[in-house]
């Protein structure tokens, strides 16, 4: 796949071959025979002794001299050096180019600079491009890609995407039957578990890191097709615990958002009322949030229709750390003032109607907003790398 991208002109080393003749005087001695002018042919004449005569001649040589000349490159954002807005192949190239150009045009209008869209063959190739032009590039990376790019060449996060669930992060949960006696991570020692995706950061990789850091050795972790299969496996007793996606509940009256590390994972249990399915398909406790109830959204809601006792018979043992969503990142040497301006403009764009035809489109990233990012939010991923959970990949 061809990569459409621009690299700004850097410092050029122009080598001039300055052919500057240098005259060197060299003394050369040769022999010259001195024959009398009136000598007759056939007459025997004694051979005269050679006479040494000093003759000086000129020898010219050419010396090539390298002269470095510094050429001033165009400023970032000029037509000759546009800001590069890079994407990995999250969709088809045609979709990325079309949707990405809408964002590039919006940033160009807001900043007065030129932006160009590029599509890399892979996230690894995108990272290489950002490392090759650290002052010129903006890239959309996965959370793992952000950390890898930061380690490789100092790439910095700028904005984190907000998904349709209203969150800028993802988390997993460990679920066990309420009659299993499993209450903590330590209780998982020697037990069998099920996970829906062995490569998922918030699920499999995060749980593997948690167990390793806690010194807990489980008996087995089997991979199943999805969240529903994992929840059914633990409900039916096929495994001792299961890992699934955790999306926090919507709280009564939607007066505030559920807070990670502050609110209980199953905060709704304080009412002592069992969840029910609403006529329009939501799993609710008491009522819709606008009427003072809770809307449950974790992985167990997916099998509520076939196993309505799933919430009554299971509990959440632990949540995994928060994993950031896709991230807009900047090359190491990208101008700080411009980066701050772009971060602000991206947040504004994500709330505009134009976003629906760009990164908010369902056939692209399906974002619902953008929030500022910080390096601390990627600590859980660094912990995974330290734990070596990606060693075999």
C-alpha cells in the first residue's frame, strides 16, 4: 500500500567540488648529450661525457575541497512543509483519506497552516514515520502504540478519544459465582478462568498483569468467543471465574458520572433490589436513571434475557486498571505551542457537526469526543510491558 506522506526538508549538506589548482615547483634532473655542431658523419670522434643540467618544470594538481552549506528549511505548516496527520489502517484507505481530510481541513482553517493526510501500512509503520519526522507529525495510535512510540522516540499523547459509552477509558472485570467463595485475587489461585480475547488490553493482558503482580498462579485460562460466552461459562460453573468488559452503570438522575476508584463497582446493590429488563431492552434497577434508577451496562447485561439470574448469582471480584482509548499523539519535537492549539481545536471539532463526517463517523473511529491526555494514564500499559505479557507476540 502506498504511503502518502510528506517529510519536510531538513538541513542539506551540499558538497562543492572546488577545483582549485595549486602550483607545485618540482626539481627534476635529466641528462643531455652535448654533440658538436660540425661533426662529420663517419668520423671517429671520442664520445663526450654526459653533462648534467638542472631543469625545472611545473606540475599542476587538483585538490577537491568539501564546503558544508546550511540551507534554511521551510517553516512547519508551509505549503512546502505541511503538518502530517497520520492514520493507521483502521478502515479502508479510501474511507481514511476522505474522513481524515475533513479533519485536516478543519485544523488548517483553525490554525492557518497546511495539513496533509497520510495512511501508514500498519501502526508499526506509523510509529516509524513519527520517529523519522518528530517535528512534523501528528498520529492516531492505540494506547499500546502510544507507549511503544514513546519508548522508541519520545512521542507524546495529546488527546484521548471518548467512545459512545461516554468514557475515555476501558476496563475489564473478574466475575465469580457468589457461592464460589472467591472474594479476592488471592482466591483465584489454582482456579480456572475464561477470557473473551487473549490479546485484549483491558481484559486478558490487564488480568494477567494483576495476577502476576499479586503472585497468584491460576490453573488455566481458556479463551472463549466473546463476553457472552465468558459470562455463561462462569454462570454455568464451567469455569471458576470469567473476565469480561466493565462499563460502569448510569447513576440516578444522571447528576454525575460513576467514578473509578471512588464508587463501588456494583454501587446499585446498596438498594437491595434485583435488576430487571426494561421494555426497551435496558437492564435497570428500580427504573430508568431519569426516574431515579440505575442502568447496568457491564458484560453480564448481554446474557440477561437467557439467564436473568446472572446478576443475582455472580459478583465482581475486581476491576482491571483504566486503559485509555485511541489517542492523538505528537512527535517528540513538535512545537509545543502549536500542539496545545491543535489539542484545543481537536476538542472543539469533536463536538461539531463536521465530526460526524470524520473521526466520529461509524465507519471510521466512531468517537463522541476528545479529552486532554496525560502520560500517567498510560502507566497500566507500561506495567504490562514490565510484566512481560507481550513477550511472546
